[in-house]
C-alpha cells in the first residue's frame, strides 16, 4: 500500500515533528487535521485518501521488489529486474526514501538475544510489553516518542543513549471545532495558516546555515526545559548535550524528560559491550536483564542498500560512485553517469527545520519539466554534465562550511565517511524551489532526437510492502 514512512513506522507514540498544515501536499490541503502535529495513523489515512482521490493507485505495482536497475546504452532506457519480472523504462525516478532502510547496531551477541527484539520501523504489535523489562536503544526522533508511550505499561525501561539530543517544546494541541470550520469554509484561512508556519520555520535557516551564533536562543530554551522538567542533577547532566544546538537534529517533545525522570526508567550512557542471553552488558561491566529490546537506531542514509541496485552507463552502482567522493548529485536530483535517472530526496536535499514535502514537490516540478522537455524536443537521453555537477557541489560545500552542522562540534548522520555533509540543504527552501522551477537542459548532455516509433513506455510506481 502507499504511505511510506507512515505505513512502516507504527510504533507507539509515532507522530510528525512538522506542523500538520505544512506536512501536507500543496495541491491537497487538509482542513480536517485534528491536531497541530498529526499522529501516524492520521497521516497515513491522509496519504491514502489523496492517492485514491487522484486515481493513481492503479498505476502502482505493490509487493514488487526491484533487485537491479541497469541502464542500457544501446536502447537509451532502463531495464529493471524485479520480483514480478523484467520491466523497461525511458526515465527512472528513484523515490527510494532517505529514511526507509532500518539501520541495526553492530553489537556482539545481538543475534542471539533470547527475548523479543525489533526495530522501531518494524514494530511487532504481537509483542506484549505489559509488565516487561524493556530496553530501548537510541534516543533519536523515534526513541523519544516510544519511551513515554510505553512507560505506563512496562515494568521497567532501560534507555541506552550514545549522544544526548537537544530538545525543544512541542506546541501540540487539538484544533477546535471553530478552527476546523474556518479551515473548511473561509477562503484563504487554510492557506494563510500554512504560509505562516512556513515563514516561521524558514527563519531557523538564519541560525542553522548562516550564523550559528543565532542558535543560542534555542539553546537557552532547551536548557530551561531541562531545569524545569528534571529534578535529579545527575540526570540533568546526562541529558545535556556537549555540542551546539542544531548540529544534530533538534527534537521536539513535552513528555521525554518527565519519562526519563520516572523511578522505573533508567538512562544508561555507558556504551553497550555485548548482549548475553537476556542481558545487555555495558562497557562498565554492568549487566541489565531485559525481556525485550526496541532498536531505535535510525536508518541507512548515506549508505542506502538501494544504491547497490541502480547501475549507470559504465555499469557501476550508485554505491560505487558515491564511495569515491561521497553522495553527489546536481540539484539533489540528477547524477552524472546515470542518464535519465532522477532521484527524490537525493544528496543535500534534506532539511533540519521544515517539511520535506516542500522539497519533494520542488524536485517533482523539475522532473516533470525534464520529461516534458524530452518529449517536446524528442530527446532520448539526458545526463547531467560532470563539470556542472562538480561545480554545484563545490558551491554547496562552501555554503555548508560555516553552518552549525559543520561547526557545532558533533558527529551526526548528516556527515558521510569523508566528513562532508551530503545530506542537508544549506539555504532557504524557497531558493531551492526557484532553482528547480525549470529544467535547465543546458546543464545536460543530450542524445540525438528519438527515431520515429521509439519510446513511450507506460509509467508505473513500484512499491515494496512487508
């Protein structure tokens, strides 16, 4: 089924950290959101509803796994090997998703754990955690939602933290009936609400990407939150990060610190040495018995397994290409050496402050214009010029050099093995939209016009469900 992140992440407490009216399609604004920050089930229902209303479900091939996508130079097309057979396409859009493949920690003995264990994105709803001793590994975006959600039913929770996150208040509340009536019936109100949220969120770029010293205000707010919500001085020390706010993803929650302050919850900051039977043993030699382990350690971002699947004009996979200098693309969408391939949420399109839906729609505008251009000009093959891609990425890294992500004193998943930030967009999102408004064919190498009677493959969306 459709739904992506919100189909897969069904763990207790799952919710979005972007306001509802901004985390929605511009062409399908939703006046019926029930809360300012929507829960998982409501977002999934919204996505399904939009897909059904748009009539695109019959263009999807569900339960179909792509095992290889290879460019055929002689035919100027892609050949896809899938669990449903072989397919071909003139243009391939890689909507892999940046947070789609769960990342499991490399811990000695983890495969021999004798209790229940699952990743937050693969929640086992048949596992009853009532009265159980539960370990949660990770204190990122999912971990801080899971722990408060299961604290009342678990007998005890051990929370294993490698790095403390900075936390800001979550201004979440139900919308009143009057508000929802206004969203539905008064022209412009819904659009103005969305625009106001967007503008407020964009101001964070000034501190994140332009002048990190401006992030001090957010740090003061977060420190005040720690002081008021945690009584124990030692616990306060453990949850206080040692890097500048914004360097790693800023999280929002109102129940995380109170959950950690409970007598039946322990925050463990010692590294995990091994898992032995029913016990987790930390580097300080302490063994803690647990009945279940929830792995909330995030996803493969700069090393997505899907990169092994896509092979370009020279037969190399995206993984091999990205291994040279890290993930590089032009406008986060086209990759040199991979003709007629466009990637959604590609390198340096991620955000640390606002809705990814805005960036995805910007990329889609660019891709649609590219396809329209290929059709109107009868072009069989487009490939971004390597010199254009290199110049674009050099400018990106120059902009990123002074950002909080590079100067904030942390090690984050934003950075790759080369130490480069190949994940985030270092500017206002409206500038990215302006940049992707038109397909700039002059930045691409193109083939001669198509011969009569060639091309014209049907379009499909290939999906994989668990």
